[in-house]
């Protein structure tokens, strides 16, 4: 999920690499790097890097080791093969060289979210927004940092910024999904209704991943049945991770919907389906782990 290509693009970037992913609760190869242990107890690992993209980025950096742009490129390359701990460390190196470069804090905060380092992510993303207050992605990810910590009113404030900054239907749809969820979890139903009202019947998208968020919003509107929004379950053997990505995104959204409607058992059912999979870097997976941990 690369910061430089935006919200929708980050989902597509995940989809482009997940097809190479092995089951992640055991190392995909000898010496694979453990990245994070989730509250459910499973440990997840980086992907293999058969094209040696990280090595190539390190080689490019070696000629200019204090170039913050090349360090950012290395961090993004590490993140593309799910070396998130390493990407966070690389951003730290770059920040010591260029402490006023907003994109470094955004990149580090983005990766800290998937590592479930939410307080650290919020700090970095706050800093990024102070340095560059016009970047939609910063507010989107800041909203996630607050949301996963249970600070729903603060999350709604950040997602409102990303909605206001949206220039494309995809950004409006994705940000509105999280804004609505944040306001519902904050029990601000009147503002949640206003957020949902922005997604009128004529709002459309050709982007396949934003389409699933749009379907969720249609469910919240009452214009689509829950079962019609849910994609087919992915194969249990993990052979189609793209299908898992889509299924988990929608399953988390529907589980969340049941949660703030007071239907905890149904919500928990959806969340457990998500964490049975392997897409640990996506927000549906992170959110499902967080909610199940809160329910203990």
C-alpha cells in the first residue's frame, strides 16, 4: 500500500502483490522476517522478494545514503513486500535527515497502522498534517489511527477533512465510509445521517475496490441488501488472496455496521471470518483484530 498513489491506489497495490503471498501464520520461507503478532496470537511475516526490489532500492541509496527521497523510496519498496517494521525504521533514518518532510511522517504513520502501533501512527500523522495540511491521505490515515484506538470523535474530525479534500468519487466514497462509521461509533447519529446523505444515488465509481465501499454505503442507506453487498467467500486454502482482500473489506464493514446497531454476536461472526485469513496489512483485518480484542 503505497502512500504516493492515494487511498484507492493503496488497495490496488495490495491486490497486486497478495497473489504471491503464502499462509502467513508460519514463515513462508526459512529466515522470513516476522513483522507483527496480532492480538489473536498469530504472527505474520513479510513476503518473499524474488525480484530483489529491496536490494535494488538499497543499491540506489548507497550512492546517496543521506538522500531523503531515496530513503522514502526504499521504505515504500520495503512496504510493497510487507517489510513494515523495516519501512518504519527506514523512515526514521530519513526523518533524522529531513525532519520537515511531511511525506516521511505520512509513510511511517501508514505502516505503523498495520503494525498496530496506533499511538505512534497518530503522532506521526499529526506531524504530517501540521507540515502539509492539504494532503487527503494524511487525514484519512490519521482518522484510522484514532478509529482503531477507539477515539471515534477525533476519527470523525479527521475523516471529515479527507471528505472535504476529496476531488475524485473514489476518495469521497472511501472517506465517507469511514466518516459514517466513526460518527455512528461516536453515537452522533444526526451527523452520520448527513455524511451518508452525501452519497446520493448518482454517485458512481468504476474503481472495483471503491465499488465495494459504495456497496457498503448503499447497505447503510437501506438501498441494498446485506447479502447482495457481500462478495463470495474466498477459497479456504488461500489460493485467491485478491478475493480474500475484497471479502475481508466488506465483511469488516458489515460487521462494524452490526456492531453499532447493537448486534454484537453478528458483528463478531464477521470479524472472525476476517482474521481467519492472511491479509494482515489491510484495514479490514486490522479493524477485526482490534474489535475482537475489545470484545474479550
